[in-house]
C-alpha cells in the first residue's frame, strides 16, 4: 500500500509526525512524505525534532504570501508527484492552505483522501478565516474522515457524511506531545540543556506564555492583544514569555508595541521540544493557536483563548479553557481572576483533557490498512476524556 503524506506548516508537521513514524514502522506500507514548505524555518525545525526527511519538498514559501499564492503553488507542484507516484491514499491534516490544496490535487487525480483532524467547526466561515472554509472544502473530497473527538464526528454527520466514513481517533497532537513531554520532563541531558537555555525565566514569578498568529486578528485584534500584554506586564508577580510567529503581519505590531516593555520577553519561534518545555514551566497560557488549545489541557495548564470563536469548544466545555476574545479588558480581567483565585485556578488546572490519549496515529494507520485490505490491525479502543498528565 502506498501512502503519500502531504503537509507544509509547523502544526501540520507536529500532528502528522506520529503518523509518519507509525507508517515508517509498518510492514506492507510504502510511506512517502511530501512537504510543501508553506512554512520554511518553522517546518524545518519540526522535521528535525521528529527526524523526518521528506522525499519531496515543493519549497513554495515566499515572504508575506497570499492564500492564492500558496494554493496555486501546491496544486501545480504536487500534481506531477501525484501522477508519477499514484498513491493509494493521500493524507492531509487540519485546515491550512496546504492541506486543502493537497486534498484537491488528490481528488483531481482520483486518489483517495484521508483527512486527519476532520470535523472541527465554528459554524462561521469568516472565523477562523480561511480555516473554517478549508476544512469544509477538504471534507467534500475526503474518503476517510479522522475525527479527533465525538463532537467533530457529530459535526460531520450533521453535514451528511456517512457514519461509515468517519472514525473517532483522538488528536495526533497528543501523541506528539506525550512523546516530547517525556523527553523534556525526564532528568537528563535534554532537560539540563533546556534548563540552561531558559535560565532567565524567573522562578519566583508566574510565567505567562503567549502565542498568536491568526489572520482574522490582523489589525485591531493584535492591537488588543498587545495592549493586554502591556497592562499585564505591569504586574510584578508575572513574567510574560512570547515566542513571536514569523508572519510579518504579526511581528510588526508585536515588536513595535512590546519590544521595549519591561517584563515581556519577545523570543523567536521555538522548536517543538523547547516550546513544550516552556508550556510545562508556564502558570497560564494565552493563545489563539489551535494546537496549543489542545496541548495545554493535557499538561494541566489553564488556557485563555484570544479569539471570538473556537472550533475546539471541548476544552471550554470541560472547564479547562476560556474564550476571552482579543479585547484587552477581558484578557486582563480573566488573567487577574485566575491568578487571584487559587480555587478557580486549580479547577482549570486539574480538569479533563478532551483531545486524545496518545493512540490516535495507531488508530489512523490501522484504519488505512483496513481500507486497503492489507493485514488489518486491531484498532486501539477509544478511552479518551480523562487523560490527566503530571509533567514537569
Ligand atoms: C498558516 C496557516 C494557519 C495555521 C498557521 C500555523 C493558512 C492559510 N494558514 O498561517 O491555518 O494556523 O500557518 O502557524 O494555511 N513565515 C516565515 N517562515 C516560516 C513561516 C512563516 O518567514 O517558517 C512568514 C512568511 O513571510 C510567510 C508568512 O509568514 O509568507 C505567512 O505564512 P503562512 O503560512 O501564509 O500563514 P500563517 O499565518 O503562518
Ligand atoms: N509551537 C512550537 N513553537 C512555538 C509555538 C508553538 O512548536 O514557538 C507548537 C505548539 O506546541 C503547537 C503548534 O506549534 O503544537 C501550534 O502551531 P500554530 O499555533 O502555529 O498553529 P495552529 O495550531 O493554530 O494551526
């Protein structure tokens, strides 16, 4: 069986890595990896952590690229690879321009598509933009929908996809996180190196870890986020650590508004191992990231989501995340509430992890093999919802 995995951004690489590793170890499977290079540095950092060497690299990234740039380059770059390789399945992940363009290229070549992290919806095509639309377009051309949660499965059923085409797997980000969290929490050279690299983090303060990059927040949204961080930085009991995404539309407002604010450390995007370490050191996480919303609960870290909508409401419903928008007053108010109330903080830090149990990749690979008739594997039972981790 030939499986072509296509991905191009940091989160896709993190979430596809467990599948690529599982496929690599599978007899009877020929696994090929094509990266689009939609992200360059952030992708390469992730490939290095998981020791993935792509077979093909479309190397499409340009500075400040448009959605049309990315889509056009993926379609034309991937098409000849797809025609020459003729995979049985193409695997795509999530909601990026890469994943949707790759799914379309597969469809144009009559190749079956497996969609990893299928069925996430806000119901609002403009939020997140363009990701909500990307997910819907990908679903239309998908044969096997790998839904991370029951809620995602229900969303797909409601759109009319047959139950037999949907499988609840958990999110592969938890597989990746558990793998890396073990490495960074165990005493040894990796932990020592990270402790040394981040020795400037003040253990007497409560560290707030921040990420942000959403296109729908460019402009006013980022101004709001930066204003909130400026106000929070005036508190003496906190230290703000913010790895700044490489998108120029993010870097410009963030560096303009925060570079000279004391108590805010603006740092480069971190490789995955370093970022997981930072999450384990954080008291609170402020983010608009999809992946971080899923990881924080698994690490027992309260997460405030700086967006108006989320396609990952499972965490909010489980009481381990709050949706706080990009309004500075709301962000500052929620941080003050959590840092000032031990009971409410503890309730958020000890809640359930609704996103996975670390076996998602095994389920997906077993299902793919079953589709082809190649030695179907026993599929690990779904036992998610109560995964509590004590790390760091
Ligand atoms: C993309 C995805 C978004 C995902 C995010 C994860 C789309 C439409 N957007 O958004 O869904 O949540 O990745 O981070 O697919 N850049 C670099 N080096 C890098 C990465 C980015 O310089 O390693 C800069 C380039 O100038 C590039 C710009 O960032 O043009 C934007 O990258 P792009 O992938 O288009 O958008 P993201 O905002 O990263
Ligand atoms: N991440 C990372 N380094 C960083 C910031 C984030 O490795 O400096 C990881 C994070 O742990 C998560 C993923 O990147 O797994 C999320 O990527 P991003 O926020 O860019 O995209 P999204 O998940 O919103 O699509």
